[in-house]
C-alpha cells in the first residue's frame, strides 16, 4: 500500500505523573525534514524523537509538537539560606534603631528578599522520560500512518484510472498511425500528378517517398515504451511501499514519449490524442508529488 506524504496524527497518555501530548503534521517535500517542538527543559529528548520519526517516515516536511505537563505532587525541595536571612534581619534592625523606625520585620517580609528561599525540583530521569515520550510517539505515528494510507489508497485509485486512459489513448494512436502513411501516399500521388500534368507516375518513386515519410512518423517504439512505463507504474502501485521518487522518474519518461509522438506526427487525430495523453500524464504527476 502506498502512503501520502500529507498526514496528521495525535496521541495523549498520562505516564509517571506526566500528561504527554504529541501531534504530527506533514506536507510534501522531496526529502525528510523533521522539526521537533518541545518545551525547552526537555530538549534533551529531541534526538530520540527525531530518530524514531526517521524510522517510520522517509519523505515529507514533518512537524512534531510535544507538550508535557506534570500532574499530582512533584518532588520539590525548599532551601533556606539562613546566613543571608540573618544578615537581612540584622540590617533591618540596624535601620530601625538608627532612624527611629517602627520595627515591623515579618517572616514574609524577609522571605521576599532575593535568594533567601530557593525552590528546586528533583532531577529528571532522562532515560525514563525519553522512553515515555517514545511510547506516546509510537501511538501518534500509528494514527498518522493510518491517515496517510487512507489518502494513499485514494491517490492509487485515481492514478490507476488515469493509467487505463493513457493505455486507451496509446492504443488509439497505434491504430491511427498506419493510416497516416496511406493518406500521405495518396496525397503525394495526387500532388505529383497535378504538378507533372500526367496520369502516369512511377510507382517506385511514390513507394520510396512513402517509405521515407513512414520512417519519419513511425511511433512504434514510443508506444511500446509507453505501454512498458504504464505497466511498471501499475506494478509499483500494487507492490506499495516507498515509490514516490521512482514513480516521478517514470512520469518524466511517459511525458518524454508523448512529446516525441507529438513532434513526429502532423495528423490532427493523433495530435488530439497526444494532447489528451499529456493532460492525463500531468494529472498523474501532480498526484505522484503527494506519494511518499
């Protein structure tokens, strides 16, 4: 099954007193471009997240949004700098005595002075937190891939239908091509009779000119390659997996063959088929740009 490069996935879990929420969003890109947005205090997890994304995704511009909120009691420690607090108190008493001020020193007042109280959290277990994030990330990636596969199935259905149209148009060109040589031979014979004012024209001369023209406008090789490229692209779609770049190359080859046919033939019917052929190829090319 093929996958689209456009997708969205979200997962949320509470693990070890942390609410972990992860969202993935992606759009088309030639290569994998992964951006991880995570709170600054947890940036040590970025490399682990990026490595896991790279295992699951090969192409696309992927944005990973991670939010982490602590729930329940946290292990925190409040430390009192007693020497500093005593210094503040002595200084305040001195000011009160020296200037005759009211001595209204309070605990809350002293505690507000800088560095008297220090609150510190327990150190994070980096390995444990990284493992928890990866657990939630796996769930988000699963949802993300499910959405990409559903979109890929729709793309595949559309492309397969257009491949059938291309084969039908190629068949029309193959049927029409021999008639263009016969018509050219008749026009050439009539023109030579008109110019030479004679009803007797050397048949060998007509055959030679027709053979030269036939060689110039022959599109057998191009139509055979068109059928081959269509068969290869259809096989890729059936096999699934990461086919975007290979499919894009085949689309270029399909377009090349269509251009060659268009440059060789001056027949209106064939030209119309070539225009329709190129239109279908272009629509497939647009769809392939979305395929991983």
